[in-house]
């Protein structure tokens, strides 16, 4: 009698191992398997069954029936590497799986349920794994001798492709042209993103560099996946506020002015405006942005947008870091540190004391980004707004600020929300970047005319890592990522 070790559905799948699911053990509870058990007249064949179909398990269904047990330790396997939409940069922690049904539609914007890692894939996966720090995956026990669907997903980025059949107990390499995330809605799912521009950093150009088609950039009323809003300007520079093909952006204040406006989006990206511009960020807006993150929103902010946190109406948020160079701060307790000139290259050290930080460093090394002394990350326009990080936040990268006698400045900080909530109750995530990523692109020019550089710089690759990590399902960030159930 053939035998196979039975895994309970409630046990989390190991990150590095692709596992076959038992009949009826799908990830989303939408299984339609025959439940007649051992008394069924139908023969139970395939990977999930033994000769007698003992234990009352139902017959296999769909692609389960093409999973085959191999001898001598071999398995039917597909390997590959998942890339960003541009097909240039491999991605970390992308879930890769074979569904045994149709994955459920992904709804844009925030719903009643958080995208947590305890339930964010659908389609009853029968084999599942995730990419490592080199972007590579190995998926064992795939269906043999038949074409099969392969899903790549991180958060609400999702693409489904068809992999040609692999002979039983053999291994094949997936075509790299298939294993990238979608560039547009016709290729798959893309989160709905709101992006406010700013006069100090053309963050909108980064999304084009990672591979999103120009057709996916529009305004709030459009079906495009990236909605552009005009942020504030600090003279003499100007924030981009229009399209080269005609039409103007909405105002950033109309986005962050209410929780309802923010909740239409999965991710909110705020480009540096060259100053705090506190008049455009009243207390009600600062509360709304935090409330958005609390209920599952993902927020990325750059440089002077520290104002949302350093001046938050929520004490737990203000206390996440020791803030400096806050030009709205007056009186006792206000500190100011000199900063490197914009053209000075400073080498940043990645914090490897937690699992994702170690993965980020390995990923940056694998992408050829750690070219500074001692395998550090060379960055320009490093700023100094964070002197220290508290327990409820994570520091991903630091510099020894040469303009402040080597004093430590924290360049990437993240925290989960609600701040201080138990691990099983966190819902959203925030990333604060204290550096600019323009690298030759220009603000103020109608979009996409100011986006002139085609490839990511090393520091922009670090930002790409943070962007896709921001997109991923929510868990405690100082722990190794775990596969969704």
C-alpha cells in the first residue's frame, strides 16, 4: 500500500518547502470536494490518496489527481525566478503556488478584513512556496504530464500564468518571461495606489522604472491602478501636477483630508515636498492617515513627510522615534543636526539583526547594489530626521552622518499598526524613508516627461524592496516571513 505523511490543515507550511495539500484542505474554504469518503464509488487516485482511500478521505479532484508520488526521493518540480513587472529585478517573498480552482477576485481598496498572512491566497493551492532573497523558487509535487496554472502573488500584486507540462518525477525551469508580476490590468492584479507628488522627489518615476505601463497612471476617477495627486512645492522647484498628454492631477489635500478618501486605496505613497508644509496637513488629516493605516492601509512617506509622525495627534506614533530637524518644532526639546550635501555619497549599513533585514541585505547583494566599502549601500541625498527608533518600530538602514561627526541617522524605518497592538491584531504598515530617490529624474515636468532614467540605482532598488515588502501580507516584521494558509 502506498503511504504519504498526512499534514493537518492547521499547520503552517514551511517557507522553504513546497507542500501538497490534502483533498479538501484549500486555503480559502471554498472547496467543492466529494465528501463521501471511503464509501464513494469513485476511485481515489493521485497524490492525496492511498490504495484503499482509507481514513474516509474523498477522491482527488482536479489537478490533485495529476500529483504523483515518486521513488528514490525524486519529485515533480518546477523552479524559476520571479521578477518585478519590468522583468529586470528579482523579488523577495513572492508567494508562488498551483491553485486547484479559480483564485477569488481581488477587490481594490480597504475592506472589512485585513490582508494578514493567516489567509490571503485563494484557489485551494495544492503546492505552495515563496521566493528567497535571490528571487528564486522551487515548487515540488506539482501536477505531472499536464499544463498547469501558476500564481505569483505578493499582497494584491498577482499574476496567473500557464506552465507547460512537466514529466512525472522530473524537474523543469519556468520561462523567465512568464515569471514576472503584471505590468497592467490585462496581465493580472495590481493594488490601487495613490501617489502624491512633491517638488523634492519624483517618486512617480520609480513606479515606471519597476515596470508599470503608462496606461496605469491616471487620476482618481480613472480605472488606472495609480492615481496621481499634486503635492506641495518648495521654491524654486515645483511638484509635477499634470500629464504631458493633457489633464491635471487632483490635490493631495483631497486625498489625505478624509479617511473615506484614503480607504479607496491599498497603498498611499507620499513624495517629499521639500518642506513640512504643515498648513496642508491639519490635525484631522494626520489623524485620518493613521486611522487609514490602523484598518489595513499601507503608507510610504519620504523625508519631510516625517511631519505626519513627529507631529501626530497620537502619542504612540510620536514616540516611535526620536525626531530631529523638525522645522515646525519650537522651544525646548527641539534638536537640529547638519546634513550631508545633496551630491555627497554616504554609505548605508543594512540592519541584519532581524529576519527581513537580513533578507534585505542578501537581496541587495544579489542585485549588485552593495558596492560601498564593506558591502554597504551608496546613497545620495541622505537626510537626518531620526536619531533613534523605539521598540514598536524597526530601523532597516543607518548611516554615520559625516556632517554631524558620524552621528547615526536612521534612513528607513517601518512600523505596523495599530502601534503597540498584539501580533495577531496588527492590520497595516507604514514605511518612512529619510532619503530622496530622484537620481536624474525631474519634478515639475508634466508626467511622464520628467522620468528620463530607465534603470534603478542601488538606492532605488532598496526602495523597490521596501515597496514590495509594504505590499505583502501583514505579520510581525522582525520574524521570518511565513506562507499564507
